[in-house]
């Protein structure tokens, strides 16, 4: 899961760089750059939330068993 967070951050960086190149006229892949940026943001926000929920679930199970 940590790899997904790192890849999400990289997607944000490369998506922002790609959109900058589109604005300067150096590239024509605005859709791909935008989708990379959006998916990177989603991955960076959702994966820590999922990790937190799984951890809280394990704590809840441990509390109920003891």
C-alpha cells in the first residue's frame, strides 16, 4: 500500500508537468495529463484512509476479543 501512495505522488507530479507542457504547446495529451493528476490525487487521499480504516478495524477486533 505504501507503494501506491508513492506512485500517487509521482502521478501528481507527472500530471502537473504534463499539463504545463500542454499549456506551453509542447504536448497535445491534455486528457492523459489531467487523468494522471486526478488519479494521483485520489490514490494519495484514499490509500491512507483505507490504511487507517483497516488499522482501526484490527484495533476494534482486538478490543472485542479481550
